């Protein structure tokens, strides 16, 4: 197994053999987590945008209820999808779907919606 970030490629077996290697893994993990957290937008703004753009089909507010379109999952159901990440949500928002209208959500609005959906995951 190789730990790779950018141009660094270090066999994990070499890192585990010494304490500085374990420290490197710990710092790299914290760094990657902090980097991901900075990429996500504002959850409150995301709820506002979702109510304007997504609520015609999806139930965007947390709580009991169903989406207005039976084929559209609630945002809470999306949030509890196993393995859901901000990168997966970003890819989903940028990909057209057979059952979804061609809604273009870019930049801060997309990041804000992603932050809102991930906040639903964290509150469960």
C-alpha cells in the first residue's frame, strides 16, 4: 500500500516502522480533513438555496414527510446514504440525471447545498 498526496508517494510499510511515520500519517489525516472542511460552504445559505431551487421536487427540510416528486429522495435520505462525501455530492450536482431536470447549480450555491446536506448527516 502506498500513501500518496500530490507528488509524495511513500510505502505505508516504511511509515509504520517508526514513530515519525505514524506522526506523518496523523498530520496528513488532519490536514486532509481540514482541507475538505474548508471546501464546503454555508449550511444556512444551502438551506435557503435548496428551498428556492430544489424544493419543487425534494423535501429539503429535515423531518417527517415526503418529497413532492415520488422519485426524488428527501435531502435527509440523501444525507444518510452510506459513504456520502462532499466530493460525491459535488459530482452528483454536476451530472445530469434521467429523472431530474437540468438544473445548473454552481460555485457557492453548490457548496452551500452540499454543506446543508452534510449538516443533516451530522445531526443524525
